[in-house]
């Protein structure tokens, strides 16, 4: 095996880092959507990603449904799981405190994981890459076509959400619930509907992350928790609740992980993200783009 | 238009207001005055549905709204401008006003929504000037105008105002009072809750005095203005 020049190697790590970072960013966005409306950290967020990958395997590979349709069905299916999560685990809790609700999401994530293990078993699944696996050689840096899909979907999700929150009345109503729930009620917004919508939206984005990630890194029932931790780290790093922060946090976390795994030791790959998470919590709890006032106000 | 019968409400086992009965006839300005902690806000929150821990009857247009959640009550035409403005502080002025139309925000109502927004901007020209600003950056008086403007977007027939004068300079208070009179002149029924008794009694037709959760005095506003007890307790002698 020929050894790559150091500079090319570095670029290669950066490309890989940005790709995995885009996945973390999507998970972080999912955290933020629910957090902004409810102040809940939905620890089942990683399960949405896992389900996105595995449901896609079933629909696309096992049932042979063509890619675009399978994509739609998978996102729809996982969205439904998000809706059920709200209806079965969140809404029935009487006199909820934020902490009770977070623990409910932990319970839900364990159940989802268990059911996934019963359905798909313990072995990892692969998914055909969306446009083949012929690598693109960009002056010594190898880019898998699937990398472009991952980053492309992050861009689509970011643009879509910007449009949703700034241009549609439902998006504005969701922001209003986050801003001032009582005032939202007084203009006729049903806050429960908005909570439901936030779970549905997070689940859909989680599914997109999962089904674009699977052709690169495979998927099994047990991947949710680690993805949730990485995504949460990204959200904290960027500033909990901030969407630009989630994207920045995700990409930075992905880069740190890829560079440190490549240049230092890959054995501690997962530890780097956690070290970053802890460091942010010690040094700047509001994150890079977070608002200190908001962080204090939200108490978490 | 609004009839309240033996309404008790509160936040824990001990009610903050006990067996309050009052009526707001159509087209009138009715005021509730009382000191801090008398239960004024509790009363309004019970009426608008924000507080659902209550007993007694609340009738709006003869229909019971006691058991409805807040977001349903707004749709019936009863809109509350809550204490402390309660605007969407991180959103723009224009978005705040637009969200007032949330319940009927459909393409086929576009003309009506635009017309109502124009009316709000005509009534409060400063809001038109600040339309793109973040609402939290407005002054107290402007925020109060925004809260009233947003409430007007909900197509109200009855407007509940909770301490609109709170924390405002006297000249701004006068401006808000004039606005309330203008709205009433246009046919809006108003229930005004105020700690500033002099201001409230100036523009009200009828008033109730609330003390420790109960109505202790009621009558035409002009009469209460000259009532020795009211003078001593609420108008500074």
C-alpha cells in the first residue's frame, strides 16, 4: 500500500470528519427542535436514526421498493414512531416535570432498541449507496458519492427548517411555543399539537440521518445511544437550542473525531466527543453560539 | 356578554378568588380594581382558560366556557392581553401580530388578515415602523401596544386587559387608555383589570372592587370615583 502524502491524508480526514459531522448535526438539530418547544432532552433521538437505517434496509433491500419511494416510506414510518413516542410516553404523564419526561424518553429508547433487536436481530445491515460506490478522486482525496448525499441532505434539512420556522405559520407557532407557551395559548395555539409536531419533525430528520449514514457505516439495533450522545455533544457544543449552532457543533465534533482518530489513536474515537462535551460544559456551558441568558432561564 | 357565577379559582388547594360573580354587558367597559394580590390576575386567567383549576360557571354569549382550554376560548372571540405583555420576545413585531391570526390563517382569509394588520398598524403607527425588529427590543409602552395589537388580530368580541398600565410612564398610560376608549367606541366590549384605580375608573362604565379574592364593592364607575372608601383605599385620599 502506497503511503499518502501527509497533506492528502489530512484532507481525507477532513472529508470523512465533515461527513460524519453532518450526521451529528442532523441528530443535534433533532434534539434542538424538541428542546426548543418542550425543554425536554429527547434521549430516544438516536433510536430515530437507528430506525431510519434499519427500516430503510427492510423497505428498500428486503421488499425491493425503489429508492425514492423507500426513502419516503421510511421517513414516514419513523415519523410515526416519533408521534407514538409523544402520545404514549410523553403526553400521558400527569403533572410532568422536565426531568420526568427526559427519563420517559430514556425508557422509550430502551423499548425501541429492544423491539428493533427482536425485529432485525443483532447483526449489522448494509444498504446500497444511493449512487453507487465508485469513489471520486479529487486530486488524491477520495470521496465516496454517499458522502455528498449526507452533506447534501444536511443542507436540504437546514434550508427546509429555515423556511419552515421563518416562513410558515406552523413554524412560527412552534417558535412561539418555545418563546412563551402561555402567550401561545392566548392566540389559540394548541401547545400539545406543537409538541407532537416537534416529535414528528425530529423523528423525520433522525430517519434521514440514519438512512443516509447506513451505506457508509452499516446499521444495527445498538447504534442509537452512541449517536444520541454524539448528537447531544454537538448540540451542547453549538449551544443547546440554536440551529446554526447544531450544524457548527456537529461539523466541529465530526472533524475533531476524524482528525484525532486519524492522527492520534483511533482506539479512543468515541472518547474524544465525550471529552469535548465535558470540556464545553466546564468552560462555556452555553456553547459556541448559545445564549447564556437563555441557558440560565431554561435551567437545564 | 360575559357572565361569571360563583367563580373560585387558584393554584393550590386554597383558592385565590372565592365565589366571584360579575357581568360584562355587550359594548361596555367594565373594570376590576384592587390591590396587588387581590386575585385580579387569577380571575382573568380563570376566564381565559390559562388557569383550569376552578369551580363555578363562566358564560360567554350564554355558552359555558368553564371547561374549555385557553386555545379554544380565544376562538370564540374572547381574547386576553395578559399581565406583563407576554409578547413573543424573540420574534419580530410583524411575526407577533401575524400569530394573532393563527386560528384562521388560511389563504382564503388573506384579505381579511391583511386588512386587520393594516388596522393594527394604523392604530399603532410605531409598530409599523418597528415591524422587522425583535419584539423584546421594544419599550414597555410599545410592547403593550404590540400585545393589544396581537390580541386584536384574534377577531375578539371581548377583550380582557390585565394591568395594561403596569410599569408605564404616565403619558404612555394616557395613550393606552385612549386606545381602549377608541376600541370601545368601535364596539369592542372590554374587561379591564387595573391596580391603577384612577385610570381604570376614568374610562369604565361599571366597576368591581376586589379585596382578598372577593368582590367587596360594585357600582357605576362614576359613583365609585366619589365613594369615600374607594377614595381612601385606592385613589390616595
